[in-house]
């Protein structure tokens, strides 16, 4: 028996990480988001790292997710479904199979679940045992998040005191944040009826999600539920299909069509309306609400042209699904030194134009899909925190794509909610309200 086969056998015998009842609950919540009664915040790491499987870092991830959810709840007047890119987002597709440095060529880094980031033959060799490490990290992350739900950390009195700032900064956004948190806490009756819930997580758990990329790992955690007579991936609650793996006749689509988890489909600018309809029908033949979330990642320059055709195709076919916007992956650029970044203004532009297009076509933008971190990284340029191009190398930690830092993430949510209020007051936001970046750089292909 090979090492790969031994690892697979071990994974197949490990306990499930989530329960089918949790998955079914999430599907119901996503259905309500698709019908305009809820909103989905899907956010987290570009690619999780094993070294970040620490209780303090997981706690900070939880804090920023819940702070953003609080702001959205108050600003959108809807309960928020908190869906983390966590406990499984250990793999990343790469544009290039190989990487060359100083005349040495090695396999590209594909995420900790496959190989190591260090540029050495030993680290870059794919190792099946890393799937066991990924399972352990996912298990520990979910366990700690569940423990926090009963620890008092999420009590409403504690939410008012939450801060992740290592240094106080003179920022209008940060000054406004405390007021918004206070307003959101006061508004929390929307979560539980007449009385606010004493803890946020008890009423709205943080669900886990990751890209369905490494099929051996996904299949090893796929189990049959006797209670529902259906197969579920019990390694996470929600899986999404990437731009590179959405071939209608490919292995990833075939696998996802056989499980009952709610699914996301990343929709890039190259996808035609006919391709989109065919893919949705393949993965959701019963046209079930909550099964499919379309996550558009079109880029700030294309969204106004491409998104209307996709929305109209879905409406014409009567497809029941939820719309989300990923403003991150269509807006990656490379600097002259090869470092990847994203400009906050471009990210914000795609969010607000998407929101405006949905509003004008009678559709509901039911979610945002973001790559964020609670740390004060300098990976994305712009925002009220004042990260400039010269700051990128000061604290660039991502192994893959650049993430919004704490301040940028909260600013995005504040501005999104303000735009929503404006739209609902019938004052349509113009695409020209966002100041374009002064110099345009060629977009970098990424999923």
C-alpha cells in the first residue's frame, strides 16, 4: 500500500468535522439570503497556514468576522450569515506549475495541504501526510470557535469592548466604528425577535467554508447520512467551485453534484450566460433554494458590462439562487517587483457597482466574499488606514494573495452599508462616485 493510500484510509476513519444538521441549517439560511431576508458575510484567509493554527489568532479572526457581521446587521437591517473562509482553506490553485528563482526551478507552492512555502526541493515536494495535518488544524479551529461560543467572549457587553488595534490611530473610520458597534448591539433584536440574544454565536454560529480543490481530501470526508439518505461533505459546511475547476464535465463538478452541501460557484468575466445556466442546472437540477450561491469576481473595470447579462440570464430561466460579490480576485495587480497587491478603491468600486446593478435589475446582492485578516498587514493599497505602495514590504505576510487588513475590512463594510441606505432611499449611487486609481496596471489572473 502506498503512502497516499495509507493517508486516505486514515482520513476516511477520522470523525466528521461538522454534522449534517448544521449543513442543512446553513442551506436554509442561504435560501433566505437569496430571497432578500438575510445577508451572507463570507470572509477569511486567502490560504490558511498551519503555523496560524493558534488560539489567539483564531480568536482574532472570530472577532473581526463578528464585528463586520454586527455592522452589516445594523446597516442592512437584516440578520447576517457568518461564513468563514476557515478550517479547510489550505489549498490554492496557481497560474504556473513551476517557480524559478536564481536559475533553480521547483514546483509552485500550492498551499500547506499539498506542499511547503519554503523554496527547497524537500518543501516543494507534494506530501500526502499534509492532508492529515490539514484535518487536525481544521478540527482544532472548529473546536476553539465552538468553545468560544460558551466562554463569554461573545456576550453583548463584551462586544462593545472589542478592539484589535495595537496602536490608536487618528482615523475617521475607527472613530465611527465604536458608534456603529454600539448601534449594532442595540439593534440585535433582529437576530432573535423581541429580546436580543445574550451571545452572538448562540444565535448565529460561524459556519466554515473552503474551495473544493483537493478532491482526495474532500472525498475522504464525504459520508452518507442515514437520516437524510444523502451524501454530505462533513469536512466543512460550504464548498465553492473555482474558476479553474468549473468545467461542466470535469471531476470537480461531478463530485459536487453528488453531495448535498450548499455550493458556491465563482463566476469570472469569461463565463457566458449560457455556460452559467448550464452549470447551475447541473449542480441544482431540482432548482432548490439555498443550494447555489453565485460568487461574481469580475473586476472593477468589467462588472458594469458583464454582471447585467448574467443577472438577466438567471432571471429569464427562473433559477433559484443567491448572489454574492467577490471584489478581490478580479482586482489583483502586480507591481514592478513582481509583488501582488490590490487597490482598496478598485475593490470598493466593484462592490458598489455590483450593488447598484443588482438594485436596478430588481435583484438582491445577498453576500460579500472577502479575503481579510485581523492583523495589521500591508498587502492592499489604500483605505483610510493609509497604506501606500511604499508600505507594501513593511508587513506583507500572505503566502498567496493580498488581504484586506483589519481597518480596511471594517471600512469596506461601513461604506457598503452606507451605500445600501442610499440606494433604498432611491438615490442611485453613480459609478463615478469612486475615485479611480491614477495609474492602471495589468490585471493578474487568479482564482
